[in-house]
């Protein structure tokens, strides 16, 4: 826009913006790029992969509601594993001696 009128701007005040940048830097350093978080993420990926491989090889171990729904095995296994909570997946993998 030209002339004396400035365009209205929506944004944070400089002090709030500075605090947000400080928080963002902290989160990237301590949370998003944390070695502990990355290790846990790799453990979760491994657990999901092992559960998938196990149930693909042991179709009879799927719960009944996933055994007779008429979908291909891969779809049924994916649906079962995807519906697991983190804690249940870890417990189930442990019960199956996958970890």
C-alpha cells in the first residue's frame, strides 16, 4: 500500500515474540531434537513393525473381531496394530516376547 496509511498488521508484541522465540528454541533443543525422544521414537517404530510382522505370520492370534471381517490380512493387521494405545502395544509385544 502506498501513501501515508500503513497496512494493519496482526502479530505479537516484541516482548511476547521474544518469549515465544525463547520457548521455541527450548522446545527444539530439549523436546523435538532430544536424544531420549528420538530413542523412544525408534523403539516405538520397532515395536509397531514387530507387531505387524508377528500378526502377519500368526493370523490365528488376531482377536476375533479382526479375524472374520472379510478384509485382506494386511488390512486387518494394520487396523489392529493402529488401534493399539502405546502402553497396550508395548505390553502386547512383551507378552509375545518380541522385545
